[in-house]
């Protein structure tokens, strides 16, 4: 596989939000079909690249797919001898060497959408960008998403996707992957309530957080009820957001609180998946 092809395959899985496993020939002793460093990317239905074919590759694919359903899967190594006298699972391969193979799980990462990249939203984006996740930034104000303002995210670990939407930012909801955690913190209460309404009508999203005061939430509850949402649906929206124990009002403090609470949500999701 060309040097960048495995990277493209991993990016393809990420874009489709499908789990995968990166398979690498870690070391070779003696003769083997491929040298150390050869890579294979394994998805649930497809593979890309090759580590040499035959029993070696078939066993690697089988073991890789065993990891796909494990949300806590860790990288593993296995060694196999390429000899007609060695035990084999999927055909004889008699090159004569020994190969160590590394399997590295490529999980589907959490997705978060921040609607409103003001003082708090930008601080929150800076924190979340340091984590392995898919981060969507949405704002109706072009200046809030100017390249120079987002320069602090240039070395992000996260896959940051910027959505500049002059009108009706709620249309972005339809572009978000299933299970996306939504945080509503725009500059405009009218935008906020429109987003709350759209999220509740929009189906398969994750947690919903709304920044604001008790008075704001009381008005929103009344407006959402008048819009046809029942109490159980409205209760999906959590406000205030963040950890109750952190009471500071500085943008950076609120951002730390919200990020910590969100990380706890991710942990709860992983725990539920294990169960």
C-alpha cells in the first residue's frame, strides 16, 4: 500500500463514523511476504492494503474484527510462524520467517456541536479540540468563525469542522452524525429557542445542553410547550450546563466545567456500551 493510502483509508472510516483496526507488521525475523511497517486497514465489511496475504493476513483480519465490537479494545500484538510445521488457522504459509503483528483499534469518536462560538464557546472549543473527537463549530456571525480567531485550534487533535451559517443555524442539525452532543450557547435567545425546538424535533442526537439562567429556561419551557413539545421531550434539554460544584462565571471557568461534564457523559456512554 502506498505510504499515504492507509492514512486515507483511516480517514474514510472516520468520515463514515465506522470503527476499524490498523494492522501493522511490527517486526520480521527471517523471510516473510512483507517487510516491517506494511499496513492493512480493516473495517467491518472492507479492507484496504495488505500485510502479505495468506494465513497471516486472514488471521490478522479475523482478530481485528474481533476487536471491532469491543468499546474498550486496546492495541494487541500477536506472533505467527510462517512454516508448514507451525499451527495454522487459514491455510499453510511456509516462507520460513516469524512475523509480529500489531493491531490498533480505531474507534468511532464522540461528536460534539457547539452552536455559538462567543467567549464561552471559543474557550470550550479550545479545550475540546485537545481531545480525540469530532467537533462542529456553528455560528451565524462570520466574525466569530474568522480564521484568525480560530487560530488557537490550528494544532487540534479533534477533527474540527466549521459551519458559517448567516441565517437559520438549525439547518446544520441535519448534517450532524447520529449521537452528536449538542451545546446551545448563541448570542441570541431567539436563535437558542429555535435550536432547542429543532433539536427536539430532529431525532437521533445525543445530549442537549443550553447555557443560561433559570429565568431564561422558564421562558423557553413555556415557549417549547406552546410549540407542541411534551414535558418528557423538554426534559431532554439540560440547563444549566456544566458541573454544579464549579460556580465561577468567567468564560474559561464555565468552559472547563462544561467540558468536564461532557467527558463524564462520554464515560457513561462507554460504560453503557460495555453493558
